[in-house]
C-alpha cells in the first residue's frame, strides 16, 4: 500500500471435520487497525481424505533475524496439516500476498503424516536457507497401524532471499533419504533430505536447530496398552546431511519440542510422572521439565560471530 505497517500472520486453526471451508487458509491481520483482516489466503487441499488446515504457528524471516534478508518486510514459511510446505511474500519485492507451495509431504489419513508444529529455519555456510519440520498426528498420539509412516524433513529454499513462485512442487523424489547411518548427503541438485521415523513413531514438537545440529522430539505409543503412555526420545542430526545423529531416550511420556539454551537441552514431558531414575546419565528433572546435554560432538565448532549491536539509552 502506501508504506509498511505492523501485521500478524496466523493460520486458520485445526479442522477436525471434513468441510474444507474452515482452517485451510492463512490470515494477514492489521495490528494498527484493531485486528482488521487485510487478506485471507486460501490453500490447496490435495490429499483427498484430509480436511486441510493450518494449526501450526507461522514463521517470519526478516532483516532483524538474518543479514541475508535483503528486503523490507518478511518472507513467511509454514506447513499445513497435510505436511505441505508454503512460502508467503510480505516483502517490498514482487507481488504482495503471493503464496507458493514449495514441497508436498504427501500426508494422508492412512500414513498419519500430519504437521502440527512450526517450521524451523537455518542458514548453511553458503547462505542457503533450510527449513525443518516433522510429522505425526498430534490428535491421535496412541494410534498404531502398519501404514503409519512419519518423517522428518529438511527442505532448501533455493530462491531465498527472493520470492519466486515455484515452477514445480518438490516431492520425496527430490530429497535424499538419509534414514540409515552412513547415508549419502544431499547434493546441490537435491531439494534436501528426509528421515523415515520408526514404526508408529511421531514427531511431537517444533524442531530445534543449534550449532549445526537438528533436534527432534519423537514419541512411540505403547503398542500393547493404548491407555498407558508410550516413550519419548530426542534424535540429533547434522543440519545439512541429517544422517550422522544419535538418540537420547527420555522414558515414558510425551515430549515437547526441544529448547536449546547455553549448550543444554530443555524438554517438557507430559502424560506421566517422570522420575529422575528413568532419565539417562547427565539429565535432571524439575517439575515437568527435564534438562541435559546433547550427545552430538558438534558443540565446539568455531565461535559465535557478532554481526551488529546497538545500545539503548
């Protein structure tokens, strides 16, 4: 319009029904005009048997979050319930409010590949933007079925910091499968990597990325007794290759997404009374929060470089 203004961008919320008129949209809201809806942007429903929606928080990348953003405004990334990855243009370049689908995670009711959590981002050493998210039906954590196949995705936005409508939508065929140890890292031509989770396993929180390591909270339901909690773990992966990780078992309960602070991991555990004796060595518990140290050896790679600073008088 005539200049920049403060806005919020939110998803349509979770839709547990079959009417796709609800939830399968995002809203740009004017924070300077009592929350007036500036634009509703409807999204494509592709799977056929999922009422698509956007329950996850959206993520905005601005010049305040990275010096690689050479635009004013924001590029907004999010995954919908069908595990499709989207990109929204709220910058001063190109068409305002234009949205494009970057990747299709091909979620269905049968494979349970739903996306409920916020996408996380990281820049590699070549200033390529990577976007990370995992799948799992957060409404039916105890569901077990031989057809369930959840995944952890790492997708490149090869156009960043520009917005450009995708000429073709990426699929699993454009990613490198790094599920097994010793797998091959993605090439420059690949769109990224993915990992197949174990049988009935689900991602239960936002992915964390710190110091070139990806942390994923994973939950396996109790196959013999659906009324008893299953077990959680945290897997660690190289942020570019995905395959050289390790895992920490946290015992019974459902884990939240990982928070990394001062080289320690913090995770909430719900659904059971966790005890310290159930935790691995080096981990402790306070209330429903457990904390510990990562297993990855990537924590001593170089030092932090400060790009800028300011003083508030």
